[in-house]
C-alpha cells in the first residue's frame, strides 16, 4: 500500500533554512515527476516545486523561486526540498506527491517561520 511520509519541518526564524524529505513505501518514485505542495492556514493547497523523473528539469512557483531547491535520489526513493531565506508567508504544512497530486496524500510536515 502506497504511503508518503514527509519529514524535516520545524520552527525557524525568518531568513533561516530547512530541508524537507519525502519517502514512499509501497511504490517507487522512479519514472514519476514528483512535486512539493503546501497548505497555509485558511488557504487551499498550492503547488511549490516539481522535478522530472531524471532530476534534470525543475520548476518552481514564483513565490519560492530562487529560495527553494527541489531534488531527488531515485536510489533512496526520496525527494527533497531545500528551503532557504524562509519568510513568514512560507508557514504551511508541506506535502509531496506525484505531479498532479493523484497519489494518496501523506500527513505532511509543518513548517513555521517566525518574524
């Protein structure tokens, strides 16, 4: 049974950094374009970043471009999100999923950025 597990969240001050990880059990990321999404309090879930199956192509939401970096390790079946220069508006629960969000969602990992 497919299960996505996000980790690495926490509470940081503005300007700080965090590295999120996403692992899957029951299914491989291989061959799939993967993405990170987030849901801020009172808002809909939104796209953050995506990476193609080989890791050679990435795309970011304008709000995180230049600050976040998505990467993947297909051997470890893990996707990462390096988040630098964090802002209070980055506060949200972060989720990973296949691009399109068609796999069952995990619990996400909470990121809280204080000013």
